[in-house]
C-alpha cells in the first residue's frame, strides 16, 4: 500500500505529504523509484549472476554506461560487505549472502526509503544478527528511512526506533521501544515475554 501496488479498503497512505491512493500512474512510478525493497526470499533471478542481478535495474532505468554500472554494482556490494562475488550464481550463495545481494540490488538506485519483508526469516541467529546490524548500518551510511515487517521481536527491537504491533488486523500498540516494553496490556506482554511462536504478530 505504501507504494500503491494495492489500495487500502479505507483511509489514506501518505508519503512525503502526498496521498498515494490518489496518485496517477506517472506519480506512482516516480514514487516507487524512491524505494528499495528487500523481499523475504531475496527474489534474485536464478539465471543471472550476482552482478547481472544488481545491474538489471540500472540498465533498465538509468543512462549509465557499462563501466558506470560495474562501478555502481561494486559499490553496492561493498556497502553490504560482499566482495568479488559478481560472477557467482545465486544458487551458490548461502541464505545470508542472498539477502545481502538483494540489499545491494535495492540500494544500487540510491533509494530514500527501504522496505524490508521478513529480513531474518530462515536465517540462523548469527546470520540474522548480521543482517540486523547491516540494516542499521545502511540507515546510517545512506541516510535512508527503513520500514521493517517482521515476526522476529528481537530483530524489530535491534533495527527499529518506533514500533507497531499488529494482531488479527488490529493495532495492539504503537510507540517507542520503552513504551512497548513497559506496556501492561496482556496482549502486548505475551509477545514481549513469551517464547511461544509469534505467527500472528507483525511488529514494524
């Protein structure tokens, strides 16, 4: 809804003070170039090398030369702490490396905002923590605003400074980390204190 791929049933969605639900196709297209996306499954093209995956959007949407695309690809991979992997195929990468390549592709077009869909899903604890730290690092280095959708409470608290917990289509609470942790609401406490699966909650 933030980028207008689907419309809300009611209400409005504002980005930079403009209602996305009322934008023309041209306005939506322009808006989408402000966003980078990290999909849950990384969404890399299996038939393309790492370098080709990252360079695809640059070739389609910019006037960069081949040399400039190569430079931009190398820069993006360096930002996510991957070097000399341009020639590799996605199938040869670990889950954590695929996430990083997905991030490199997302930042290659220099977005103002980053959207993360379950960035730590399917990763071991160490690799997931590395992705969390990378999200924070990108926010600092690139000055981007990040929106993270996750079922991982730990990941949310590491990467976020403001949170919304959703359950069953309703907002349980929104606020800072301290406000969330100090809540006395039983529905909120069960997600903060419990080690039970949190398949029904989506903290942002």
